[in-house]
């Protein structure tokens, strides 16, 4: 399934206001993981209150030890610190990559 076909599914999940935000985010993670062949772990990290760190919220995939990521550490922490998008075609080429699972590439 391509990304354009997934947009209505994600939009439908977001519109289900009777569900908690966390539940809707988890459903989106499941849809992405289950429908994009090269995704086996999908999660949402959000800023952890006033701290300069990210905290794992909803996710789909194997449990991870990386529930807190300091700003500047790893690719996600780098993006949080810079507030700029960072597209990574091959995480193995990044010296600061933090894998949430050993199977995540």
C-alpha cells in the first residue's frame, strides 16, 4: 500500500475523538507498521515537559529500552534539538543512530 492510500486511514483514526490521543497514535503506528513493508517499528516521541529530552509515547513493534532520548543524541534527538527535518536513507551510515530495535534499519 502506498502512502497516498494510507492517508484516508490515518485521517479516519484521527477523527475518532471518542478514543484517547494515545490510542489514536497507537492505531496510526499499527497502520504504518502493518502496511509499509519496510517498517517494523513505528513510534511517536514527544518533548518531555520542560526537559530537553524526548519521551516515547505510543508505538508499534518490539519494546525498546530507548524510552527517553536526550536532545542532541541520536537522529531523533538531533532533530528535536535543531527543529529541522532530517531524512536518513541509510541509518547504518549515521554514527549517531540509536536503534529502537536491532532489526530497525
